C-alpha cells in the first residue's frame, strides 16, 4: 500500500467512524442541533430588531453603535450579517463550547464501550468549562488575527488573498482542533493537555486538514457570500437573510464533522501511543 492510498484509507476510516457515531448515538446530532436552534432564534430576533417588541431593546443599541438608518428597510439588511456574526460568536462561546465538550465526552465513552448520560457528561464539562472557553477564545483570536495579517502579506489580488486565507484557515483549524479534546480526555492539567493537543495537531496536520477541507470550504464560501451583502441589498435585500440561514446549516455541519473527526483522531492517536 503506497502512501497516498494509506493516507486516503485513514480519511475514509475516520469519516466512517463519524457517520457510525451519528448513527449509533443520535444524541450527538441532537446536541449539535441545539446550536443551530440558538442561531436561528438569534437571526429571527436580529431580523426583527426594527419592530416591537425587539426594537425596545435593540433599536437603542443600533442607534448608539451604528446609525438609525439601519433600523429601516432595506438598510437593516446591510447590518444584519455583522449583528448575527456577533450573536453567533456569543452563542459559540457560551453554548457551543459546552455542547462540543458533551459530544467529545460521549464519543470517548462510546470508544471505551461505556455508557455516559448527558447529566454525567455535563458534570465533567463544568469542571473544565472555563479552560475550554479560554482555549476557544485564544483559538478564535489567533484565527482572526492571522486572517487579517495575511491581507498585508499577500498581493492585493482578491483571489490570491481568498486562496491564502482559506489555506491558512484550514491549517490553523487543524492545529487547534485537538486542544478541546485534549483538555477533556487527558485530564492531567491545563498546560500538559494543551501541549499534547498541539503535539497531536502538528503530527497530524496533513490528515486533519484533509478531513476538514470540504466542511471548511463550504463555510468559507458562505463567508465569501456575505461580502456581497451590499450587492444583494441592491438586487433583493431578502437574499441576505437566506445567505445567513444557509450559513447556519453549513456551520452546523462543519462543527459536527470537525469536532467528531478531531475527537476520534485524538483518541486513535492516544490508543496507538499507549
């Protein structure tokens, strides 16, 4: 078996395990769906910001930080992606990290042939919750600063910068994908877990990049579509709403595959090294 065939077989193996986890343990999918539900609720509330009762709270905020014109059609659609981006960040930080932790502990228990209730898993996650949030915020900051920094390095060509941003985004995501699984699975100190997470990420960066390439591509395309919000508003403002709604579905699918793939691969690496 040559290297390419072996590499491809490992990708197929992990994906088969991801689908097996989702099929045998529907709780995993159910947990992730809650993130999508929170995103949908946030989008509905923000879309309704110009109208009562939501305007009583949101309208003063929009007037203070942006402009009164964003409370009127069609300019409200110009601000909607930015507002939803902030809301999604909060949801990911407060709820997404917790739900990802639950999924990782469920996958770990399943790999050991053990039964783990949501309540028991939640108790374990609460012990590490602040560590998980810190890691998530650091990862997000590194990801954001790196993508902004690449705009200064690469030639001022849209396609070159988009290609560079995508490749860099995949590489960074591949490196940090194991940090949360490491904290929850190693359970031997914050710094030691981070060290092992980075070590596994560096050694498996090619494999993890290949695993998350397609989900990241679709997420990147939705982010790219948001750049055309001003054009959509001129053509048909409601297109912005549909783009954001599609983004919720794609983001949810990407989270499922990235989290499950990282957890399964991390467990496999630790099993081989033990």
